[in-house]
C-alpha cells in the first residue's frame, strides 16, 4: 500500500475513501428510487393520453400509416403487373421464335428434298445418255 500523507493538523486520520456527503448506502438507494418515481410521474404527466391534441396526432399518424400501406400495396401490384406483362411478352416472343424455327426447319427439309430429287433427275439423265451412247452401233 502506498504511503499515506500525514494530516496537516494531526487531529484527523487519513482514510482511503472519504464519505463526501456523509450519506449511507441506504440513503443513496432511497434517493435513486425517489428520482425514478419523479421521472416516471413527470413522463406520465407529459404524455397526456387524455389530451385532444394527443388524439389528433395519433389519428394523423394512423392516417399516414394507412396511406403508406396503400402506396406500398399499389407499388407491389404495379410491380407484379409488370412482371406478368414481361412474362407474357417473353412467352409471345418464344412462341414466335418457335414458329419461325419450325418454318425454317420445314424450308430446310423442303430444300433438301428438292436437292435429292434434282440429283436423282440429273443422275437419270446422265444414265440415259450413257445407255444411249452404249446402244449406238460402233463404226
């Protein structure tokens, strides 16, 4: 323990903690409880739930809250309508793309069939010329 200074007049003894106001622990607890009670009473008196201005403020807050909820619901409905519109447009684009793909596939198949028929016709013509050349009498 550090050395304690000597009192100047010699009549008092130095104590580690001085009791500034001379109050006991129980006195401090009672003072704290009384301060809490006073603050609570002050708050209750100030809140004024029976006050007409308080009721008006509450009604205004409620009206603002209802209006905010209505705007939120309207925004959500608009967002959902936009999502539904986008989905319908995508479905229409997909159907048009599918129809175009089917038409393209049919055109490719028709062109392939035409090419096969043309090649068969050319082969038949070539074979006929070859057969005619073989059928001619030799000199």
